[in-house]
């Protein structure tokens, strides 16, 4: 059907323009000689500064990558095994566990951040102080053992608490994506594997996980992206020397955003687009190969 573009197309392009126009402005000013929003001239000066004199920025990027990759890896392993257990096995309170697992999906981030801060600041340290008291009153042999148990509870706000917090709110996304993949699973494959003498571990690692790999991979990327861009939860559980990229940008917005951030953002956008198309083709190949 040909003719004038309908209202839906006009709305579509209006939304696309609204979403992508700020990115074009960012790209435009990343090549500006000046620091402000007045165009002075074209230059690669801020790209040069980005790679030669931006140690604090790269330190925050390093922290974000370490936390993001670690949180995504842990969430993917736990979430994959959890999704397989929820999908295959029947046990008491299964529905309640599923409901509780998805609560972080609907809770506001500020609620998650405040609750985790209270947890780290009071409950964990309180348990550590309690075990210290037990170690003081216990006999020498028992005292050393209890004191060793108390060490993990003396956790300070920093990279460790940020990692735990990111695992807690990215885990449900992995479970959801793996469950979506498992919902399309052909159970006759497992029956065939059992008929051929495969044990439970063989079925898990040679049948279930390979077929679920598109969902697992998507869950990993989603968890990594959510961890990389998180600001609210990280703000509550951060500590000394644990500044991530969102915290770095927020800290400089109040006193003027460095133009190097514009240059870094352009590089990040290009990298994201390349990664997106590569992952899209990879997932298509993985789905067809299964």
C-alpha cells in the first residue's frame, strides 16, 4: 500500500529523532575546540586529552568494567542454574521463590540502594561485632576459629559492596532470560539423551546448557549493561577508591562536565553499535545451529 506516510510513521520518526538527536549533538561537540556549547572550531584535541591526560576518568572506567564483568559472570552462573532448577524441578514453595526472585525487577532502585546500605552498615557489621564478642569469651582454640569466621563480616563500603549489590539486582534479569529460552525447550531431547545412557551432569552440560546458550549470553550482556550504567544503587554502597564511571560523570556535572567525557561517550557509542550488530549476528547463528 502506497501513499502518504501514516500517523504511525510520523510518530515513529519523531521518537527516533528525539532519542538520537542528543547523540548527534554529543558527537558534534566532541570535536569542538572550546569547552562550552559555543562552536569555535574543529579539532581532535579532546580525543588526544582523553588518552593522554584523563587518569581519573580511566580509573573509573576500569572500576566499572571490573565490577560489570564480575557481576555479570556471577549472575550468569547463579541465574542459569537457578532458572534450570525452577524450570525442571518441582519442590515446596517453588512459586514463592519465583516471585521473590523477580521482586528486584519492579522495585525502585533507590529502595534497593537504601536497603543494601542498611544491610551492609548494620546487619553485617553487627554480626561481625557479635562474633568478635564470642571470640573474646571463647577458649583459645575456639576463639581463633570464631575470629576467622568474623573477618568476612567486617566488610567496608567499596568495590566489594558494589559488586554484591550489582549481583543482587542483575540476577533476576538473567533468570528471566534463561527461563524464556527454556520455555521453548524440546523435552524429547532429554529423554533421548537418557535412553542413550547419559547421566544428569552429562545432560546438563552437553544438552541443556548448549541449547540455552542464546538466553545465557543475552542474560550476561544484559547484566553487564545494567551494572555498567547503574548510578543510584552504586551511589549508596560506594566507598573510598571505588568510583565508577556514572559516579565520575555525576561528580563533574555540578562543576562543569569535562569535554573528554564527550569524546569518550562517542567512542563508547561506536563500540556499543559494533558490539550490538556482532551479538545480533552471533545470536542468529547460535539459534540456527541449535
